[in-house]
C-alpha cells in the first residue's frame, strides 16, 4: 500500500503545467489510492493536524530527551530543595544596550528559623548565564553516539553528573533539588513508550481474538464476547491495584515497567478486539469479499489482500485513541504508588511527588508534569479523531 | 440429466435458520429456495424472475456455490462432456468450476473492492489462478477493458473514479477474465439508469455472441427479461411456478401468478394500455418461514378451488413441450398474456 502510494505520488506529483493543471488535479484524484485520499481528508481536519504535530514533537522529545533536558533525571542539589522556577531572560541589559545573552536570576536563600524552612527569593541582582548548545553532562544519543551537547543549560557543569552546582530550574525543583523540567522530559520517554508498547501488545491480543471472533462467529464469537464483557465490567482501578500488588517487589525497575505494561494491555485489548470484530462482521457480508472468494482466493489471501486493507485505517485510528488511555492508566497507577517506582521517571511518578497538600501549597510547580499529560492526551485524542474521520475515504 | 442441458438443477433446497430466544436457538427456517428444478442449455439465456424475496438471488448463489445448498443436485456438464454434481463439493474441489461459472453482481458499488485499481480488480482472477502475471496480465486486462467498452488507459484508476455503468462494465470484465462458459447475472442491470441499462444489455448480448456464453439472467424487470432471455423461469416463494420460452410465456402464460405478473408490466403504447386490465393480487407475499399449505399461491389466486389447491402441492410438470407449470388447472385455465411489442413492431 505504501509503495502504491509512493508510486501514485511519483506518477502524478510532477510539476503541473499551468494550462492543464485542472485535468492533472483530476487525474490525481482518479488514480489516488486509499492512503492518499485519507491524507487529503485528514489534512482538512485542522485540530487533528495540530494534534498530529504535537504528537510528533512529543515523540521527538522521547528520542532526544538527553539533548533537550538540561540535567540528568537524577541530578540533585541538596541546597535547592523546592526551589521555585527561575524565569528565563533572553536579553541582557548591558552598557552597550540590549544584547542576546540568556540568563536566569540566582536565588538568595534564607533559613526561616521559626519554621526551620529554607526560603528562596529570586535574586534580581545575581545573574546565572545560560548557554544554548552547551557542553554538559555526557550521554549516549539514541543509545549509540557519545555526546555531551544540551539544547540549554548553565555555563558550568559539575564533574559529578548527579550534582547540580549552578541552579537553573526553569520549572522549579522538587524535594531533592532535582530539575522538574528535566524530569518531565525524561518522564515523557517512559510514559509515551509505555503507551506505545502497551497499545502494541493489546493490539496483538485484540487483533487475534477480535479477528477470530468476527471471522468464525458462532460459539467462538459468543465466548470471546462474554469474556470481554466480564473484563470490562470489573472496576479497573481495584483490578490494577490487585494485579500490581502481585508484582514481586524485588523486580528491577525495567521488569516492573514491562509488568505494568502487560497488566495494562491485558485489560486494554478488549476495546480493540471489539473494533476488529465489528469490521470483520461488516466486511464478511460485503459483495467484494464474496467476489474475491469466487475468484479463487484462499481464505488467507482474502483476509490479507481484501479485508485487512479495508479496516487497517480504522485500526490505526483506534490505536491512536487507545494510547492516551494507556498513558492515563499508567499515570493513575503510578500516582497511587502501584505502578512504576523511582528511580524510573514517568509522569505518574512525578505527579506522585505532588500528592500531599503541603507539597502542592509550597511547590505548585510539581503539578507541571500534569500539564504535559493533558497536552499529550488531548493531542493524541484530536489526532485519533481526525484519523477516524478520514479512515473511510469512500464513505458515501 | 437432460442430454441437451449444460446445467440442470434438481430439487434445489436452501433453508436459512432463524434464531430466537435467549439462547439463540433455531426456532424455524426461512425456506428461501424450496425445491427448484430448472435447466439451462448451452448458448441460451435463461431468465429467472419473481418478486423481491422469492429466492432468485439465493438460487443463483447456490448454483455458483456461494452457499452450500441443503438438498438437491446441481449437475454441470463440462466442455469435455463429463457431468459433475456441484452441490456436495468443497471449496477446494470447486475451484476449477468457479473459473467456468462466473457471477456478475447487482450492485456495482459494493462488489468492487474500493482499495484496488482496475488493473488489479480485473486481473485478480488471472493472478490468483496463475494464468498471467506482470506485463502479460496488463495486456490481458487492457484487452478485456477494451472489449467491455472502457479505455485501457484507465486501468490504474480506482473504482471511485467511475460511474455506475462503467463500474458494471468493470464487473463484467472481471467475470469474463477467466473465459467462463456460464455467467450468472444477478440483477446485473437493476441498479443502473435506464439509458445505461440498455447499453449494458446490448454489451451482454454482444459478448454472448462473441464468446458463446450461456447466461442465467436473474431479474425482476420483465421488460428486460423479455428483451434478453430465450426462456424464462418464474419463481414464487422459493418454488418455480412456470418455465417456458419467452415468447410463449409472455403470450400464453399457464400459471395464474405469471398472468398477474405480466399484467403489471407497464405498457408504453397508450392504445394498448387502455385495453389492458391489471390483475391486482390481494394479500401479501407469504412469509417463506411459514408458507401456506398446498399450492403456495392459493390464498392470492383468483382461480383457486378452495379444496385441492389448499391441500395438494402441485408439482412442476410439462404441459406442452418445453412448457413447465406448477398448477393443478394449467390446462383448464385460459389465461391472458401480453401482446409482445416485438411482434407488433
């Protein structure tokens, strides 16, 4: 299909001669494949385009988290617990006038003797220079290339990668003086990957069981549908809690991550299975499927060549809509302390920091990962909506 | 099997179960096809007519074995003279016959996969049956498209680029791609505009002459049937009630149901139209899940005797040579046909 599309674009996509541009455009529509028609329809859906763009940006953040984050996720500073955000100033007023020279103001720290609490005041007088494309903590880009470049960071880094000596907390610091911005960026990686892996896993289960259910019908269909109903009728949070509690506590963080993913997809597959079954049932009675059978197609070829392309677009749309619910589930579980555990950084783990009133009252910036969740989930939902609307370009 | 027939259907039955109740148990059967007998001779066009829901399409789909019939025989004579019963065969052993018996669908929209360009649609039977590939396949497709009146340059286009009539031409090209002997046209022109319908009918006639095809032409439009068919079979609630040559059936029907059907054909000539009397049938078409006793037509028949017709199911019998009727009183009734416009002209 993808090759088809490329071919079509190659054939029809040459520079249009002005005087026959209308007929060229017409010819393009006439030979347009399903995916090309879908893309045209999708492009008209403004909100979905915005959602799609944000989704791509979020996944770029996933890929290049180390580059985008000023500090490693576990770098801390014992002096800067709950330090408030330092606004970034892009232009510095110097003797020669306004110059591009980003900086943040430092803190003046006082200790409130009555409350025995450190109090931070952003000190307008002190300036911490901030550099773009700065050489900082070394890392492996995409797990392959050695690099130490960071998009933004303080001009000086400590030798020890787990220390922050020069404070540059654009979104504030948490209870150990770790940078909320960096941690949110690293959290994106875990949360989004978990969403993808979870959806991929539930897709495999859903496609298999839904396909079997819809294709064979009868008692097989009945059994699978009743199981789905049973699973859907169990309240999810208690079920997750029970299952999460069953994960051995001596598992490594990675094992916990995989365990939670499997756990989420064990419940998440039901929706997808229903979509697949519905498409199979609808397609089974289509004339062109009968026609394919009478042409001498085997069952396997009929499914592969005629049925799957007919519902692939719907499945992609459903998958896109399933990712946000995975992300939200992970966030909810981790927030409750049943999902991922530190040192893994996910949005849910970060939000757990903001669980008590005191933290929220004194350090409201700890809720900022929640905004990342909202933006991502909304973007994915809009993208999914647009895909769903564009999924059937032949709708009459 | 009759020695002159290419296909003979004997006592064909197809019942669909009706599910009901909490446990979805079978509570009855829709007798869509209930003992159909007919035969088709090589090179002819047999029309199969009847009201909606009388089992025409099911009969056609049983013959092509899209459905597995409950009972009966579908005897098919191959080109080499050997006779096979298609009814009990499984999908694998049916494959050679699916190449010789092809189906043209009613709906040119739903019967073409919208995700395939024409070259793949028409070429698929050739590809699947390993007859042609690559350049040869494209040449064959181009030839077929030319033959059904489409420009071969359009073969890279998708079905959405074509009108209903053009799509039906694609469907015909698809049916012809395997050089079939028997083509079942399941309401092949019903979904088309009248002007396009005439073109497609002419195309079907030309193709029949050129490739020596045999048609089973399923339709509900009697004027179309009269135009294209050599013989006509009339169905009522899953059974055949009359089978005769087109001229004879239209001029001298022997079954009261045929008479009523014929009286419903719109007559374009106002002079004749005024002389004509319409026979309006009372009541409804019976439910095929629960048909009436005796002759299925007796509750609506104006010649019913109220006794034998109610109790005894009439068999399809040959009253005059090659004229088959399922009515106890076929010989005694003198029924009105229509004066065929063909004769007038």
